[in-house]
């Protein structure tokens, strides 16, 4: 991995969505959105919408632009998913949370990976759509048992998942869909790391679904295999954990994803952490074999500095989750601000 790489920088454009103070379904904020361009060419934002009690839905909103082409506001269009399934509900609350959406070209579908806050904690779940307005649940993702690791990833908390838009080669050389996800090694106060993996802190993993199986029907997307550790915390600004952010965008240098790193201190059993700091970094993965990290930020490319990023439900958070590739090598990154607002920042891709 080369730390001396292209200059990825994000420049804030501002807040694009705020919670409606008159809507109790948005009492605890709008945050961590997926984004996707619809068949109509419009950009849609899929925010996590949080009611009292940490009850989360996934909303739909059209992004509105000013005369310069900058995103400035949204128009709400209802909900994509509400937590109605058993795997989205638990004894305290319920949640469809933190979606990421990828248009997976060989399937002809938009695939949403989201966090289902179910009976055993957060797990990765999948849904898909042809038009971004009607979503069909596929179900909770399953991660095949690999004897060499001697752990069952299906028993781990897991979140921050997203798919690549195009097939890549899996470790066996087969054409496959790839998913980045973030399993936790600690459950109920017990830390169990996969055999052969020294890193106990939550890290980014990559798993695969053979393309022919995925194309056979939606149930094929439920089983992921050939798991490998992709990236672990490396810098002081990500000393607690790292996790996936925006779905990968293919550039001339490889797959670009904006990820998050967390520093500070975690209080176990608390939904809204009071002592953490979330920043964003850039990661570039090999085009043909995304297990290989070509470049990774040594310093954050976006840190909590604006008032909306420093004060909210969870203070000091920038959490990138949505991306929109624009003309002229411009990348708009949508992100959660202090777990209460949604902001957007611009990047010009290096030549």
C-alpha cells in the first residue's frame, strides 16, 4: 500500500437536509443517507429517519439543486423501508438504519444494504428495487462459515455494508459481486477474533457472492463467502475502529471509497456514544482485485468542524454514506452530521 498518493480533498457545500421539527418521526434526526440516481436521472437521498426511542426508518427524498448545480435542499417522498420484519425489531426498539445503495449493472437492480437492528443486535440486510420507489426485501445476509477462521460471522454485530457496482474476481478467480462490511469482534463483552487475525478492533472486511449465483435470483444474494480482512485501524484518528462509508466509484486509478474512522472512547450498551470522534478518509482499491489497498489517507479528508458536525445527537461526527459522480470529475459526498443532519461535500477527482 502506498501512502503517498493522489490528493483527495473534500470541500463542504453545506447542510442539505435537516429534521422537520413538526414531525415526531424525525425527532432524533435525519442522518447517514444512501444516494442514487433514478431511471429519471434525478438524484434521490435515502436518509435514516429517527423517531423517539431510536426507532429508525429509511426515507426517500429528491435532492434539489441551485442554478450552479449544487445540492441545497430536499423534497420528501415518503419511506423506502420501515422496520416491520422480525429481524428488524428487538425488545427495546426497531430499526432500518444507515443504508447504502448501489446500482448493480449485471443484475439490473438497485441493491440496498442496510443495518437491521434486530433481536441479536445490528446485522446486514438487503433489499432491491428497479425504480428506487418500490423496494423488495431480500433478507438478512448470511456469511459462510470458513473453518480457518473458527468463528461464525453470523453471530457478530455487523453493519456499514455496501456492494460494488460491477463484478470483480474473487479469491478463486471467479467473477463475483463484492461486499464490504464491518463485523465486530466483541459480543456481550467477550472479544473473539478470527483465527490468524491479530487485530481485535472493528475493521473492514470484504466478502464475495459468485455472479452466476446472484444472477439466478435474489436469494442468491443472501450468502457471502471467501471473507478477507481488507483494512484495520492504522492512524490515531481511527484508533478505535474503521468502517465502510460510500459505495465504490471506479476511477482511472481504481475503486475509490470514502470510509470513516473513529477515535475516543466507547461506552458499552449505549446507542448514542458521548466520547467519540468520527472522521472521513479516502481508500483506493485495485480495480481487478479489490482486496488490495493501493492508497489510504494518512490524515482525515473531512473532520467535524462545522457547528452541525460538532453538536447533535452524537457530537463530533462526519459519517460518509452516499456518493454522486458528477460531470467533470466531480464527486459529491453525502454524510451524516453529528447523527442529526445531512451535509454534502465536494471532491474533484485527481487526474
